[in-house]
């Protein structure tokens, strides 16, 4: 580890969280260098995928601003 490494570099986090506190907490881990994997079920995706605003005002599971904001820097696994 060099002096430029982020505090959580080399750590892998599985994110099974929903709604506000969980996604926010794992977002902070991603910002600190952890590899965060967002895990969802296709039959029961994260509820925040349905909350507006939507990109270009077109609803869709990958277009929700709230979901995309709180899942920056995470990889998805569905």
C-alpha cells in the first residue's frame, strides 16, 4: 500500500441495503476506496429505482436520480 492509497482500498463490500441509510453508508465506503458490489433481486429490486426524478423525465429502473446518486462508484450484481 502506498501513501496515496485510499483508506478502504483492497476491501470488498457486498451491499444488500435498501432505501436511505444503507445505500448512503456504502456510498461512503466506495468513496473511501472499497469495492462495493450492489446486490439486488430482479423480482424485488431496490425501491429507490422507482423514485423520481428520472433522466429526461422518462421513468425506468436505471433512470432514477435518487438510485443513481446513492449508488455512484458501486458495481451492480442482479
